């Protein structure tokens, strides 16, 4: 990242994301909508369905697409939930105790899981969905905060790297989610060999849908000039998306994150001034963010709040972010519209 980013205003034609306040700022209004996305099965589960606990909603959607009627899932951090501030309950421990599989993202995204698993007495097989991927370096925009990293001393999946050194939001690159599908498929087949053929067929179908979505996004962003593909964030939840689809990510207001306190009045006023000076047209809220800070910023800057981006959690049923496929499409359309000023 260029060192002068903390001294200058936000460049024209750029996007600003403040994930801690649940916020993204762009120079155009969002476009929304999604294509024909796969719905998870509503068929009654098989009598011997594998019982899986899944850590968060995006991964849960993938597990249910791959497992179909051969799996029943309990998700710990649900739709519009924030895994960064999640606090397990006794009910969660009971769910783990009864599970055949405990499926997590890995890469330090769930620093609370190890203690929860140990205290639950679970004998369920732990499955790290992102095992084996090539992680990217974490954005340390909130360095200096005490105990607010994603991973603490946890090791990253598939290696000896400290998980706090890598970005855990690997699902933002569809290629990583396709790798996760293989890991989930293999775990489900091993847990329930009688369902192997059905699980493999589901995985093959879903992988094809992921590949089609990836190509669709690549085509949709191809109209943006390369030098305009800059996303400015304080909390780098879109780093994998940026790397896959040819964007640059820079950091501003590094002290603001989902794990820290709201920005000060002075920070909000300064950001509002920068938004006005740079001609920003709209503010995008993340689906896991609060609204008080964003409402105040929008009022001070004199801009409108557009539709949310889906980063760490699915949106409500029926929303543009109801599934992993639809949330990725919706995010790409919003970002492309914002940066193009359409």
C-alpha cells in the first residue's frame, strides 16, 4: 500500500469500504439483482444423514448444496451475523457434542472454535473447508489493537503460518470456494459412504455453477478500466475478490474495524469532508454492519445509503445475498456500478 494514502483524500472514481462501521463508499449507485442460483435442497433428509455443525452462513450454504439430503446442518453464526464478535452459548456446545462433522473455514476466521470444541466434549471430525488453498497476506490496518486479530496464535489451515498473518476471507475468490467444495465433498463421503454417489453428483453440479458465476463476474468487471479498479478499505474483507478480478485494495482509517469501537466524532467529520470533496455519490453498508455510524456519516456528507455488500455472512432469505452464488453476483454488480458511476 502507498504510504501517502493516510494523508490524502480518497481519489475520484474509487471505492471506500469501512467494514468496521459496516460501510463502503463508492462514486456511483449500486445495481442489484442475481442470476438463477442453486437453492439448497428442501427434500427431507435421509434417515442416516450426517449431522454437521458449520461455523457460518456462507459455508453452510455450500455444505447443504454439496450434501443435499445426505446432511443436516446447524450453523453457529447465521445470516447477517458477525463471526468476529460471535460468543458461543451452551446451546452451541451441545450442537457440537452431537455432531458427526464440525466444518469451519479455517485461516483464523473462527478463533473461538478451538475452545468451544474442547469444552463441548465433541467427538465430531473437524473439517477445515479452506485447507490447502494459497492464502493471501492479511491487511493489518488495525494493528496495535489488543486481541482483535482474526486468529491469535492459531495456525493457518494447511501450514505452519500464524493465522493472524493471513486473510481469512478466502471465499471471496470463487476458486477457493471450489477447492472448499472438494474438501467438503470428501468429508461427507467419508462420513456417509452409502450417500457417496449422490454427494459427488451434487458437488459436480455445484462446482459447475461456481465456475459459471466466476466467469460471469470476470466478464462484468472487464468493462472497468484497470486504473479505476481500486477499492479503499480499512478492513480487507475483499482482498481475495480484488486479487482474482484485478482490483487493487488500499487501506484508510485503519483504527476502525468490526472488532473495535465506533469511529470518533472527529473521524466521522473528517471522512464526511473527504466524501464531499471527492464527489462520492453513495454509501454502501455491509450486511453485518450497524447503522448508527453510517446514518450519521451519510447525513454529514449529504449522500444516500445504497444497498449492502455481503462480505462475512449471507443476507436474509429472499435478499440479493440469500446464497453464496447470489451474494457474489450482487457484490460484483454493486462494485462495478459504483466504480463506473452508473
